[in-house]
C-alpha cells in the first residue's frame, strides 16, 4: 500500500482497504487487525486531503489499540499530527515511544 500511496494510486489503496474492512467485520478479528485497517485508511484519507476523516480513522485506530502496540500508537499519533489534531499529550506520548524504541524523528512534511 505504501507504494500505491506514494504513487498517488488512491483507488487501489481504497479497494484493498475496503476488502480488508469487509473481511474484518465478517469474521472474528483482532484489535490490532482493526487498528491496522483504520491507520492505513487514515493515511489514505490524508493523502486525499480529507484531514477530518483521516483524524477520525486515526482516533478509531487509537481506540482499538488501547495502550498496546506502542509502535503502532506512535505511527497513529503522527497521522493525527499531520491532520492537525494531535494534542500536546499525544505528541509527547509519540516522542516518548520513539525515543524508547530508538526511532529517529523525521520532520513532518507539509
């Protein structure tokens, strides 16, 4: 999906995510699987310039994650940051996770 997003092939990403979502709701799924779909959908929506919808999808991902999967939490918080809706507390949480995991901080692209 990363390559499709980078190349602007939003339709392929949307189709893949729609299939993923359909499978997740029709079968027993894990919170991490649902959070992954929500995070990827948030990234798609950001790429389309739909920041409010992207933030809603990212919030859904955080809700699914709870306090588990810190790497995914940090990635999701960074989506909220790009959407312009991350609180200072969430940004601090992302910084703490990234520091603890040794992840270098990249500047946010406009």
